[in-house]
C-alpha cells in the first residue's frame, strides 16, 4: 500500500466511522478501487484505533465518570450517588453481549463479507432506509429511559453492523430512536457501546496479526493519524446533526453509494 492510499483510506475511515454511511463498507470499496490485495489487517486495526481515540476524547467525561463509579462500587459495595453511571455501565455490558455473540458468529464468513461489493451495496441501501425512517422519531420531546432491554436490542443491531454496508453508528442510533430514546441519549449510548466492541475486535485482530507476522508500514502510520483527525471532526459533526434532527439527511448518500456499488459489481 502506498502512503497516499493509506492517507485516503484513513480519511475515509475517519469520516465513515461516525457519519452513518458504514466505515467497513467504504473501506472494502476503497481497497477494491485501489486494487489492494495484500493482507490489510494491521491497517484496519490501526485506523480503527485512530477513530476509537476520537471517541475517548469526545466522551472522556462520561468514561471517567463510569470508571470512577465502578471503582467506588467495587470498594464500598455502595451505589449511593453513583446510580446513573452504574446503570449506564450495566447497559453497556448487556448491550455488548449480543454484539460479541453475533460478531464471533459472523467472523467465520469474513472472507465473503469483506470482499463483496454486491453485499456492501445492498446493505448501504438498507442503511439508507433505516436513516430515512428514523426521521419520524425526532419529535419525541421527552425520551424513554435507557433500560436493559433497550440496551440489549441496540446491542443486537450493533452486532449485525459487522456486515459491511450496515452503518454501526447509523443503525444503533436509529434503533435507539425507534425504542423511544431521546436523540442525545441514543447517540451517547451508541458511541459508548462501541468502545468495548471496537476494543474487543482489535484485540482478536492483534492476535491474528502476531500469528501472521505482520508489521506496521508508513502508509499505516499516516492512515491512522488521518483517521483520528478526521474522525474527531466527523464525530462532532454527527452529534450536532443528531441533536438538530438532521440525522436522516445521510439516507440519500447511502442509497446513491449503494446503487453505485451494485452497478460496479456488474461492470
């Protein structure tokens, strides 16, 4: 992989990890476009860690609060004053269970999932549909509470988002809206829930990488830096769009990208 290709793919990852248009789908299409056939595992791990760092920065206060409450509870067995953070931590754990189960189940099909522009195109069109339907749920002035059952449902959807073309952020935020969550709460939980999922996936990938003897090249380093910088800007933009009720405006793009991917499959 050339350095300029790594930077372009890093920018693509940074934009699409948070904007509801499927990062995995765009990375697959980008690698197909550049005719990159060598093992890109180390690159995928690195650019995902770049965008994960962006989540840590934006949600640092929430993450710090959750960890502080967990440590307090572990030491005192007292929940007084920490109920909100502990409830959020429990929701993240519950939501992560179906994600892990579905993710492990689909891993055996990764050779097919991550090489098919036909699948990516179809799933992008599905993502566009979810985003468009979600516009009907913006008018909720006071959302429902984030319960364990809602967290579990969102976790199932996050697991299915392993399939390229299904946007993780788009599908989980939309599902949160469908279950009655307020826009800000749906977005916040979506990105906090992504942390263990991304970390878990990267830990497994690193194990595979070590066994394969992979190494980090300049293209990967520059791509990771690009994914972090662009991802940070994209995350802040998405949160602004969700809060102003413009989340569904990405639907036409998903439809167009999906149709182009389908057409390219037959050219």
